[in-house]
C-alpha cells in the first residue's frame, strides 16, 4: 500500500518548524508525530520507468481530466511498483487505467 499525505514534505526540514519561535506548542507536537510516522515509510525513488509512465499520464489526462503533476507522479509510482494507492481523493485517481485503488 502506498500512502501519500503531503506534497512538499521533503522540501521542509523538520527542524525548521521546531526552531521557529512563532511556532505554537500544538504545531510542534504535530510535527513530532509527522517525523515519527515518516520514519516508517518506504521511499520510492523516481526511476526512468516511473518518469516515462508519468509523462504518459500527463499526456493522456492533464487536459481531459485536469490531472496535476503531483497526482500523476503518485499514480505512476504506484502503478510501476504494483502498489495499491490509499487516498481520500478518489476523484483525482479513479479514471487512471491500471491504477489499483485501495478500497475499505
């Protein structure tokens, strides 16, 4: 199962939030939970196969279904790695062929 819960997590170092004096205690606690959860996730590198599939998805769905870049990257990663995608935004992915969506 592939779980994505943030687009830009890799761009913000966790210590940035903790070191900001304006950050509330609640936000620091939330950040601690995120840091703890991230340690349990598997990182999937963007391979040439994923890149090629990503391009195909963008060509096929960006205009017709308004597919955006992050969603195309998520979908291509899941498809190439033969993973089920768990998402609360089914409408963003339900039209993509070969994508297995996790259903409860």
